[in-house]
C-alpha cells in the first residue's frame, strides 16, 4: 500500500516573512529570469506570461523578468515593457491570475543604457553615463552584436529617464503588482553609472562615489512615490565580473559598501543581493561571508541569490544572513519548487536550448510533481 511521504514544513525557507510592506507566506523567492517570450511588435505580455507566472504562484514572492521602463531602455529582443496601455493590460492579466492563486508578484524595472544597440533604437545611439563603449554584446533582431560608443547622457536625458522610471512604477501599480524592484545588476544603465571606468562625469551624477550612486538613489525615490510605504526592492551585484570594465576588486566593493549603507535613508523594502559562487575550492560548506558583508551594512531585509539549493538556502536563512533566498534556474524547470522543497523531492533540470525560444516549449510545459512521486 502506498503512503504519502511526510512533509518537512519546519524548514527555514518555509517560514513566513516580511519584506518591508510585503507579507510573504514563505521565503522561496522566484528570481527575475529573462525568457524573451514577448514576441510581438508592441512587446506586450501575453497569455503565455500569465500561464508561466501563474504556475509559479506558490513562491513566497515572484520577481518578474526585467521589463523596459521606456522605449529608450530597450536592449534585447522579445522582452516586455511597462510603458504602453497595452502592456499594462497584459500585465494585469498576469497579476490577476497570480493573485487568484494566492501569490505575490513585483515587477522588475530595467534599462540597458549603453549596453543597448542602435538596432533597438531606430538607428540612434544609446545613452550612457559617458561616451565609453562598455564592450558588451546586445541581442538584436538580427543576432548578437557588439555594443558601440554611446552618447553621454545630458542632464535633460537623466531627468527624462527618471520620469520614465516614475511612470513605469505608476503603470506597475495600475497593472496590479504588489511592488517593484529596481534592476541594478550586470552591465546595464545603473551599474554603468556606478562604475568609475564607465562614468567619467564631473557633474552631480559622477566625480566620486556619492555622485556615481546618485542615479540609483534618485530612481529609488522616483519609483517609490506612487506606492507609499516600502514596496520597492533593489537588486545589486557587487561581485559582478565581466570584460575589462566590471570587476569585483576592493575599490568596487568599497563603493558598494557605501551604497548599501546609504539605502537605509531611502524607502527600500528589501535588498536583493546577487553574490559570487557559494562554494570555493577546498571548502566543505558554502561561503556566506560575501552576503554577510552587506547584511551588516543594510538595516532592512535581504534576499540572497546565486547558486543556492534547498540545503544552502535553509542554512543561510537559519544563520540569519538572509531573510529569503531567490532561485532562477530551479524555477524554470520546477514551477512547484516550494512543494518540492517541502516534500524533499528531487528537482527537474531545465533545457537551456529552450530558455529564449519564444514559444510555449520549455516555458509552460514543465510538469509538477504528483503527490505520489516517491511514495512507497
């Protein structure tokens, strides 16, 4: 006779949590994952997006894929936006379904800056903090292309960008989201302004650490205005390393030390920290010190991200280093990730060949585990 395996609901990841004004039923967060499924001229989220996020509504919190705050923000194909009425209506279908299924969802706001390409912008140069090519690649309609030297953004450009962020946050609220998250990782607009090798400005948005972080802090204040309270998360990656411009040297980490400490003076619901690899050669246990460094500097809740599984996720929460843990690739192939963690089930593995294919395959067709899986 088959019996149902006992649950392990005493796991730290399954405990309730508060991130600012966001009330979470568990601490398993779905990290933002670009999936390139808005394959339409208006970059409007479709019924596929509703199905995809609805399948994953058991997460304590869903953070959507990065979404364009305006047409000048675009830097990748088939990524949805939040700047048109059609896009707002499309996202409303997503949030209605997630909420009907008991979930919570915030919208991540994205701008690629100098990491975009003229092919995305009607032939015009992208804007960046200074006229320095970040030497990245952009996924354009005709394939990957190297970035170009951008035009230096004027103060008027910066004001227009802040207005785009503010309008995007207002649209997210009208679309039914529970909050927003500011995308500030990788090689995109905000990290470009934070980077002294790319930001050579001598005005109020450059010149020193305080100037370089001003854009991010102004963005936080702009997107918080429509909400009231604390419903704005910030995603940072101090340890991000790519090419010649982004490196996690001590000067970079010191810059981020001051930035993270400054977040306490702004209406931030949580810090979503993308860290380095957890396991170092010769170490028997994951290294949480990279996260603990910024835990000590920020007084609010912290979500840890990068390479976590069930055991390490429970451990970092139990240790008090993080309040929640976000998972990206695990959520691609395991829409029922919370259930699998609760029941100790094995995790399915996603197919990277379908991550950006633009259709339902590898997007909404991963099965959930049945109650009988593993029963004896």
